[in-house]
C-alpha cells in the first residue's frame, strides 16, 4: 500500500508542476490583455495604484467680470523619479461646447510635491475643467461652474470646504459686474447712511419679505409633533406675513454670505405669484465670526443685489451683520462694504450701531459681564420695533 501511494505522488508531481506553469502563463496573458467585461460571480481582483495626485490649494470664491480665475494646485508624485506632467484647463460655453484648452507643464519631483499656478480668463466661459496629464494616464481635477446674474442660482451643497453644484459637484464661482454709482448729493450723507424714511419712494409697497439670522431664532415645537420651526419672538414684527431664517451657517469653508445668497434668492423666487416688492435682510453674523475678507464680501453682495433686481424686487433694505464680542474694526469693515454696495445698486443700508448696546446682549439684563450669542429679550423687542417701521 505504501509503495502505491508513493508511486501515485511521484506521478502527480510533474502534472502539478505543469499545471502551475500553464496557469502562470494564463495569468500573465490575462494581465496583459484584460477581459472586456467581468461577471458578478468572478470579479477582478486587480487593483490600480495611483502614481500622481492633483491637490487643489486655491480656487476663488467669487470674481468681478474681467478678473482672472487663478487656480493653484499641488502635484504629488509617488514614484522614485522626477516626471514631466501637464495641467490642462478646458473651457466650455453655456451650451457645453468646448471653446479652447490651455496647458501648463510642470516637473513633478520624485516622492514629493510640486506647485502649479494657472491664471485663466472667464470671458464667454461657463465651465472650466482641470485635468492632470502624465505618462501613466490622466487624473481628473475639479470643475468650476462660472455663472452670472442672468443665470438661476443652482441647488448647492458644501463638499470638502467648498460650495458646489449638488448634481455635478462643480465648484461654484459667482461672477459679478462691477458697479460704481455716484452718490446723489441732494441727500445729506447722514440721511443716506441712516436710511431715513424721507428717502422712500412715494409709491406704496404692498408685499414684503423679512430675512433674519437663523442663529437668533428660538426652537418652537409644532403641536404634538417632534418637529421644530424657527421662531423669533418679539424680534419678528407682528405684521410680518413672511419671515425666512438665514442659517445658522457652520464655519466649514465657504463664506457664510455666499451660503446666505443662495437662501435669499430661493426665498424670493419661491413667492406664490411674484417677487416681493420689498426685501429686508438682516445679514447673518457668521461672517464676523469667520472674518470674511471685506472685498470678497462686497463681490458677493454685488452679485446678490444685481440678482434681486433681475428678480423684480423694487426695494432692498440691508442691515449689516452685528454680534457682541467681535472686534469693532471687523464690524465696521463689513458695514462699510454693505453701505457701498447699497449705494451702487440703489438699495438702502441702515445703521445698526444702536443694536450693539451692551445691555441688549447680556444673559441677564440686570447683570453686566455675562453675554449670550444672540440678542436678549430687551434687545429683541427694541430691534423688532425698528424692523416694524420697515415693513408695509
């Protein structure tokens, strides 16, 4: 019996070796010429290792018409040798037709990072796509959606710290027209800043929309349901038939004013019959917390006010962002941009300096030194009275 078993193994060894050799040749041939399709019962186990990565360092949040779109990237080279790579930017028109492409070469250092900076024009361009081209293939980079005042604001979400179009993932880049209007000297500068009632048009206003910071809202239960809705209490005037909460906005990358712009435009366009004749906007305080750069804040405001005019809103009243505990210089910087934008777009900016009285932000009006993130009861009542005068 022992001899038969030994003889059997002796015969199997060459067959096994032969099978291994044949199988190795088959595997090698399969890797060289992979099958066109894979079945669910026999999935491919081959993995593709990326050798080059395109990392986005900077894309502008908003631009004025005519300014260059400057994109900054890093190329990570994981190989052991330097490599010549190319960054390609392709421009498309609103219909999706390719206009032209630009290329910037770069030497990607071995096991390291190399920087690429590419300034681009945005004239007649609705979308720009970036692609990294290497000897090993192509790596898709971000797409940038460039839209102007006449285009509807898309449905958006925040991904990776950037505001993107929800369906395509393209980074949003609003482009605003630069407007500069000379101040009408027949009005006293103080009256213009304060937004006195004397500046109101004679024609009556019948419909209005009030937008308040969602960070100042209080949660209120809807009956027996567990759902909650924003409630502003005495901050919201009783005659306000329609009030919308802006935010609150988490500080996760996009400037809060950019997120608020989308909410404002959606609120205006969702009117049952037509856009409200007057829109009163208390701009959200999160831009003060985020230290939004004043110039960027102004560009987004210009885009917002231009779009409100296109939507048919006749009167826009802006109240600059306020928050207790923020440096006064930061509050003033954004308030100055609000006033300048309002002047150039025939809107009105109101003075909110009285809103920053200490007693309006105390946790207990009778106790100094302890403050809360939103106006207290006394502050809400006083601010609500001021807003009452702005509504028809």
